[in-house]
C-alpha cells in the first residue's frame, strides 16, 4: 500500500471516529436534559398535596435520587466516548510523523489536549472501570445531576413537606 493510500484510509477512519466521538456530546446533553426535566418534576411532585400527605421528607429524598441513574448513565456514556481517544491519538501521531517538519493535519485531539493541559483529555489505559470512574468525577458529567441531588436533599432536610394538620372530630 502506498503512503498516499494509507494516509487516505487513516483520514477516512479519523473522520469517522471523530464524528462518533462528537456524537457522544450531543447524546450526553440529551441525558442531562432528561435528568433536569424529570428531576425538577419529581421534586415539584414531592410537594404536591396528595404526595406530601403520604411520607413528607422521604418523598423529597426519593425525588432527589431520581438524578442518580441519569448521572450514572451520563458517566458511562462519557467513558464510552473516552475509549475512542487512544485511536484518534494514534492516527494523529501517524500524521505528525508523515508531516515531518511541516504542520501536521488532523490534530484536533492533540491540540485540544495541549491547550487544555492534558487533564480530562488523557484517556487512561487501565480499562473500562477506570474510564467510568474518571468520567464520574468529571465536572462536565456531575452537572446538572449533582445540583439536582443536593437541591433535593437540602429541600428534604430544611423544608420537608408537612401533611396538613389533622382536625380532631368530636363524636
């Protein structure tokens, strides 16, 4: 295979993987939108009169916990996304090698990592669990889920819904 043909195949692979990689961001945003919508609706429902009459503080805590599955799903999604970074970096390295002293093409990940300080950009090689735990600690994943959880727990503790006072009936 000629160097030109190899470069063309690498270009096609890079563009395909980059499209998949960026697609995870849109899907992560959808997860966050669902989390906010359902989380706020659950918290508001916890203060609705019929629900508040049932269990008060416990209902608000349960409503706050609605954000947790969304948070875990978002972290999983980001760990899947991070698994594409090593191959993108390999392709970028190949293009840097081909470029020699000239500026290399297809360096989106490398230039982003350099500008960002290699913090979140480095995908650990230790496996899926490491990627997942790293994604869970990522502030971009924590928000808005953590805010909803903390808000709900504070509301449950400081402002629990109280059932209406019961009137004593005289017989």
